C-alpha cells in the first residue's frame, strides 16, 4: 500500500507542472505559428511592402497622366499634346508621317 500511496502522491504532484508546461507550450506555439504570431507578422510585413510598391507605381502613373492632362487645360493648351490627342481620337495621320500597315492578324501590342 505504501508504494501505491507514494505513486499517487507523485502523480498528484506532477499534475500541476504538466498543466503549466502544456499551457506554456500552447502559448509559445501560438506566439510563433498563430494568427497573430511571428510568422504571420513577417507575412504581413512582406504584403505591406508589396502594397507600398504598388502604391508608388500607381502614384507615378497618376502623376504622368496628370502631366499629360495639364497640357490640355483651358488656360494653357499645349499644341503638341492637343495634336497628339486629336490624331489618336480621329485616327488621322499627318502627310509627313510614315505609315507602316500591319496585317489584320498581327497585333501591335
């Protein structure tokens, strides 16, 4: 009987540390692999850098478009920009321009 009592006593003494170690292991695993863990943080940082690069690219395109549109404002019309836009809209060419015809099946872009 003393052996059984000693075994039960040791088992009861080991329950609390086992529960504590299980909780610590659970929180450590979530700190690294969970939804808000270190790995997810690194992925969010890379997505943020990619989004910032996309934003910079879009901002550059917007600036280029605004620069082209600024030449067509009513207070200052740039003759070159106006000529370019009218030729593109009307599908016309200057007699001095060199025209290279493409077959219907070949694409320019």
